[in-house]
């Protein structure tokens, strides 16, 4: 993929995935007056944040409002064990099984989504998940044919094969299928404060798109499992 595609991938991550944390980090280290002064109150900081950004296109200022999990994950230190467990339990509770009962779609469509880093930038006309890609290669190796990939996340090459998934609809495969579905919907369900975007939870991808990505990872016919 070309440099331009990578730039787009980066914007999706910054705006959609790590938005609040990245913005806070950006401002705190920008040399703003008093930024390193411990006497700056949370209220002053919040006011500064609110005054520094405005709605532009589909990017709305509500992106700087942190939910409880984002706040706990943005302190600069890992959350304590009890907090991490609470974040994971709350995240797992947001994961719903697919409404049509089908976990797997078409792996070829999944590959296109994994390659596609578009979406969620202020110049995009729509914030609908159907306008977004999954941007997976930005952080993961996936199929062998694509040699441009990031390494923030583990390699997903041979994902299903390595986990012994020979028939994704079998009872034996169920735990792995459900785990992977949970991971795509809300990565924090299994790893509080993970860098992986919470695709379903944040409306970055819809159910159909996640089903295609599931097939990319778990369908024995997928290029990932060859
Ligand atoms: C911003 C980087 C980033 C992006 C983009 C990203 N991931 Fe991840 N992913 C991670 C990280 C980091 C981990 C490991 C930590 C964790 O488990 O949350 C991970 C873990 C996973 C796992 C669990 C792996 C295992 O062995 O248990 C799966 C499955 C996965 N990602 C799939 C995807 C898919 C599919 C996409 C695209 C829709 C995607 N990821 C996009 C960063 C990312």
C-alpha cells in the first residue's frame, strides 16, 4: 500500500481509537503555559481543552469527552488490577452476539476491510460505519501476501489454524469464535486499555463488516489460514 494510504490509516487511529488520550498527550506536552505545573486544576485543563477544539465536519468536540474506561486508561500508569477487571467486565457486557446468529461472513470482503484505513476524518462526509475500513494491517500482520503491516499488535497470520479451528461452526470452535467476536466488538473485554480500537462498541464497524473480518481470521479457506 502507498504512503497516502498509511497516512489515512494513521488519522483513523488518532481520531477514532486513541482520540482522547492522544489529544490530552498532545496538549500536555505542547509547552502551553502551566502545562507542567501541578497546580493546574482538572477544571482548568478541561476548559482549555474545550476552548482549543471545535466541531469540524463529522468530527465533533464530544470526542474529547472520556468515558470511565478512557479516563482510567489515560493516567499514564496502568490501572490497578481491580480497575482493569472492572473495565474488562463492563466491556464484555457491551458485546452482543450477531443478530442473525452468523459469526462468519466472506473472508475476501474481510481482507478488503483489513486493508482499508479510510474513515472518521473531518473531511469524510459520513461517520457511518459503512464508510469506514478496519485498518487492521496498520497494527497486525494478517495474510502473507501483504508485506506492509504494523507491529503494535501480534501477527494474525494463521490465526484460525494455529488455534485449531477446522470448522468454525463446530462446538469445539465456539470459545475461539466468541472470543474473536468479542475482541473485534470491544477489545477491552479481554484486555483493559488495549491499543486496539473498540470497533463495534464505538460504531467504527457494523455487524456485517465484523462478520467478514471474522471469516478472514477463522475461515479455513481464508488466505490467513493457508
Ligand atoms: C491501533 C492498533 C490496532 C488496530 C488498528 C487493530 N488492532 Fe487488533 N490488536 C492490537 C493490539 C495491541 C492487540 C494485542 C492486545 C490485545 O489483545 O488487545 C490486538 C489484538 C488483536 C486480536 C487478539 C489476538 C490474540 O492472539 O488473541 C485480534 C483477533 C485482533 N487484534 C484483530 C484485529 C482486527 C481484525 C483488526 C481490524 C479490524 C485489528 N485487530 C485492528 C492492536 C490493533
